C-alpha cells in the first residue's frame, strides 16, 4: 500500500492582520467587508489576539500584500486611522486537505497526483471523523449531464447519500447523488441574501434545493423558485416545509427560459407571445409536480402538496406599491456591492411566522433575479430582452445577479461582450472563489434598463 504524505494535505497562507481594540471589531469588519477581509469557508476573519484579551486580530484578504496597507484604497486607509491606531502584524493560516462535508457525507475532489492515495485519504478522513462523517465520496470526471449533478465514487463508509446540512439557521435535506450541492458557497449564499429586504420579490431561475431561496424566504421575501431537475424541486419543496417557509416559496419545474416567460405572463391578457403560449403547453405533466403551475388562461395557480390552496392572485397592487414606497424611503436602494453575512446569520435564525405574505403579481414587479448556473447562465440573459411590459410594471427595475466562470485569459468586460454581445450599464462584479488555477466564479450584478425604442424594459442589445 502507498504511504500517505500528510504534508500534501496542508496549505499555508502568509497573511496580514490588524491588531485592534476588541470593541471596534464590528465597525472595522463592516468597513473592510467589500473584499478586504479574509474570505475562506468556515474560517473566521476575526480571531483572538494571543498577546492580549483586550484586542482582536482582523485577518485581511490575500489581496493585501504590503504591511503599510498601500494596496488598500486611501479612503479606506484613512477611515481606519480615524477609528484607531492601526497595528499591522503577520498572520499565518494553515489549511488542511481541500475537502468539505455535507452532513455525514465528506465530498472529496482529489487531484490527479493524489489519486493513487484516494482510499488511504478516505480512510483517514473516515476514521478521524466517525461518527460525524459516515460516507466519503470522490467526484469522478467533469459535470456533463443535463441537471449539472456530479458523479461520485464511494471510497469509505456506507452507501447513503441522503443527508441534512445546516447553514446560517436553515436546514437542507438532499440526496448527494441526485442534486447539486456545494457547501463551500455558504458564505456567498448568505452574502447575496443579505442584500434583500423583507417583502422583496425574488425570482430564482436555477434554484436547486434552495440555498438562496430558503434563507430569502426566512427573511420574509416572496420567492419564485425554478429548477430543471425534478429531484431538486422535490427537495426544494421538502426544505421549504422543514424550514416553515412553504407559504413564501412558489416552485416551478421547467426550463429557465420558459419559466421566465410564463412567470411574466399577464393574467387575463388577450394577447400572449408564442413563448408564453408554449410555457403553458410544455409545462411538465409527469415527474415531480411543482407547487405552482400555469392554467390555460394564464393564471398562476397554487397546487400545494398538502392539497391546501395558497394565496390567490387577488389585487394587491396598492398594498405592494405602498410597501415599496415605504421601504424605499426608509432604507433606500439596496447596495449590491457587498453584504453583511454575519449580521444576516443572526437575523435568519428568526423564522418568518404567520399565514404567508400577500400575493404578488410578478409581471408587475420583481426586485431581484438570481441566475446561479455559472457554466451557462450568461446564455440565458437574452431572455430579459422584451420580457417586461412597461404598462404593467410598477416601481424600480429589478437587479439581475448572474454567476459565471471567468478564466485568467478573459476580462470581466469581455465575458459580457463576447458571450452575450450586449451592453450592460454599470455592472458590479464580485469575485466569489477560485475553482481551478486559472478559473474563477464571478457574480455580475446589474439593473435592467429601459429601451426607448421598445415599450418595455430590457437589456440593451448591441
């Protein structure tokens, strides 16, 4: 048997940290949260100072390479000095072998040079972590199937891929062999949800089992959630019930492009596009039923699993508009450049109670659209062109949040121009995480624009 070289499990990071009075930790982390704090899964950026219990160390991002903080914006540097005397100290962080777990399942992504040791690695993880870890699996090959579900080989433990995961006050049940799940994106899930306000209307085009939809509903948002994979929809509905937010989530099981067309179909409209008619006709009759479907007259009907009717589509335009005006005055526009995940964690532990939100009309207003399918989400952006009718729409235009892969040879701007052939006004880019040496998951956020030559809201196509 090959001997295990344990040094290959470790990664050592040489970082910088700010030594600060502990009472200023919250203020300084809020100041630095837009990309200048350490952002690693399950690693806290604020730690105790071994030299004094009156101080804390705020660990800075890997992008900060100089102890004089000259690679930090001058305005931010000045703000730090106003809060306290900044003491910059070295900070070393050692990370173990790159794996993450989902409940009792440890998911490995073993590199080629370590494949000869895969059973040894799995046995070490299993033995050291049992009974918390009861199954160790390794991802096999690349994701090529229609539902973007990885293939796994079981290296140690029992053949049981059904598990539960807890993230920021939410519980997710899933079958690792049937749906997609990535625990490393936990911070990104809650970071984006922290931008939402109670009462916002959210459209999740690639919802999966609900990593964005569930915490958004817990916050009091109305969520229209869709996924092509019927197993994902089944677990999404299950998770909505587990977290007691089933009244806030309306699920669909269809192609994302058809989903958007059907969602924006105006109730009682005498003229509908071919795509809207197709949305009604091609809604899947077999497989896993979603809790919402389109009837032949375009109405959004609720057919929940327990047989009880949900909120109907009675007119609540005045109520919705009043709420939106109040929210706008009190809180202003959402800041989509950063979010306070730590504060959201506390808020999300308080689940929404009651009979559910007032019914909404998505063709009249949506606040945020989520597109979490990095491999191909950009290809769906053109579905927004001509999608929204000006005469029906109320309030501000929606934010679009589109995840995509960017390689080292590509720029953020070229991704949009080359793959979409579109001009987007003032996009905001957020680097999520590296997935390969030359490949990064990036979030592009922007508002839809109004095209003067067409009487609707749209992305301005070149």
